[in-house]
C-alpha cells in the first residue's frame, strides 16, 4: 500500500509540475519501487507454448490469452513494463480482439505497469493519425514504437496524443541496420546520432519520447550519450537476451539516480522451458528474476564505480601520495592535467601545452574543466577518466576544492573525496619556497584562507576522508585511503 501511495503522489506532482510525463513517471516509479529495469515482451508463439495449454480443445486465441495471463501473473512483480510486438497477434484470425483482451487484463490488474506496442510505424500525417487512433483509442496502449524516418509528420500526429508515449527507433539491434544507421553525415555525426539529437531537441515537445538504443554495438559508441539525454528521458536498451546484445553498455546509460534505462526481453522470459514441462509458470518467474538480478548487478557496479579526488592546498603533498597509491594498486590511473606553464625540474605529473592548444581542446569538448590558479591555466582531460571507469580502473585527480562543484555536477555519485592538509603552516611555507614555486607568497596566502575554511568546517559535507600529512607516513596514508575507498563508511580523519 505504501508503494502505491508514493506512486500516486509522485504522479500528481509530475502532472502539476509539467516536468515529467505521467507515463514516463509511471515507468520510473516501477523501476524505483520494484527495483527492476526489466521489460517483458509479450510475443506469443503457439509452437513454443506448454502442451498443457496447446492440447486444450478451444480456439487458439483462447489458449494464447490464457498463456499470456499466466505470463503476466508470474512476471508482474519483477518488471517495469510490458512491450507487445503486434506481428505476433496479426497471425491470429481474431488477433485484434486478443490484443484488446490482454491489454485490458494488464490495465485492470496491474494499473501501474505501462504497456507499449511495438509495430514501428511511421507515415504521412493523416495515415499516422489513423494508426495512432487505433493504437491509443481502440487498444488503449500507453505508448508505441515509431519509426522517425518520415520526419516531422510522425511527431505532428503523435503530438495530438500528448498523454501517450512515443518510443523512437533511433538505433536498432539487428546487425544489418548498421549499413544505414552508422552512415556518416557531412557534419561527422552518424545517422542514428542525428536521429537522437532530433528526438531530444526537436520532437520532444511534450516530454513524452523514449529513444531506442542498441546494446549490440561497440560500447564506445554509447559511452557519452547519457550526457546529452535529459535526466527524465528514459532509454529503451534493445537487443539484450536472445539477440546477443551486450548488457555492460547499460551502465553508461544510467542517469544520476541509477535508473533512466530499461531492457526488453521476450523469448528468454516467455519460453525458458520445454513444452512438456508442467512447472512452466515457475520457470517463467525464475527467468524473470534471473534477468532482473543480472541487470541490477550492472546497476550496482555502476553505482559503486568511484574515483579518487585528492583535494588540498598547493604544497600539501598530494603528488607524493598519488605516487604511493600507484605503487600499491595497479588499478590506480593518475589523470594527468594540461598546463600552460613550463614544467619545473623533474616534474612529470603534468603536460605543458600552449595557450592556443588549451583553447582548442576546450572548444572541442575534450576537457572536463579549465582551472585558473595563481595566474596559470590548467585543463583536465575528460576521456581518460571515462576510459578508466569503463575499464574498472581507479582514476585519481588532483583537484582544487574551490572548483569542486564542476566535477560534482558531472560525476557526483562517483566521487570519493580525500582532503590532504599540511601538518602546519610553517611546514607548508617551507615546502612552497623550497622549489621556488611561490616567489611572491601568493600561494601561501591562498592556502591560509582555504585552511581557515577547512578549520571552520565549511568543506565537511564534501569530504569523505581528511589527512594531516605528517612527514614519513605517506605509505600509511596511501594504504588507508585505499582501504576506506573500498569500504566507505562515515567521514574519516587521519593525522
């Protein structure tokens, strides 16, 4: 009952705010409260149905309806949506009535589970309107898969049903589609990427579109896609299961709430038994739970995949600790920043480039951020961070706490922040002057201001671990950082 109340309240808020579509909100609430991103495809194939039903002396439509009812009964608790492929119903003489019956059954007994039709329609506006009138008014589907290649006509017709959802075929999972979808346009985008851009920026006027992306393509091709997709726009990740798609890619499509993507499976959920088995209902339920758990495993890995952010004033000893971390754990990857200043003797933890090169990298979107400190420009490359996270490594950044908000917006759930402080101001001043980096004393004055704020507790909510870097204890500190990083609890203070 509590779940249902939360769901209703959430939908009311959604409708009033206009920020999220009610059916997309329904989908999101199913994912949240039932902890599942599994969508069950209802594609009936009488040749694969259990003999317990196929041997009954009645119309095939009645047998199929009884089968699908049992499928819904045994999957509903563990799915976020149902997707019906219309072709499997068109094969029956009374397929239209069968379609009406199963939709009515789901809407009657499982009101909070959206039901989508997969027929990949896309036509001129008047034809499209006729399709949609049948799909939404006769059958009462919550959404439909549409083919966007007829352009605005498809979405002008869909706009007349703002309370319904359009699932847009941006990128399909069948291998043969690559000849079209991966064709490169004059601006460097692939055809499917252009379609995704249109879905996001041109056609999504009612916040009711869901793009379809493929799990069978190279993971690299979807690595940065979540960045351009709005947080409240879910993605249907196609091809996982019998089509052999790679579910690892869904980790890169999760939104900041570890949701925002769902996966459809049909054959693997509907027919995980031999036709002679009498326990076929249990087999369907167990197959659904297995897929739910498998997909949730990837969600868990994504939410736990963190990287180290070493904060602290210049001269606190961050570089020395980073070197020790690299010696202790081969997964550690230091993200080398660019800088426009000349490197100091024996300095190897930065790359010196020209101001023009820095500006070019920024214009190309290759930098996470530009930091201007002490009159010097620093640039942090984005791609090595994402590559390290994707490969299960631990990226480490030396980062100014004054610029923490920049990286929090980008990687909020993935951060583990360690603040490195010097043992005292006298030691700090000696370190800053020893190598000539603070000839005018400006670094020391800024460090004093930051350490005063640290003392006042201004940074407390942003720090997972604080270290007072005493001489001769670097290895101990590095070991403790790795230990706490692997099993984070409450904030830790080490002196």
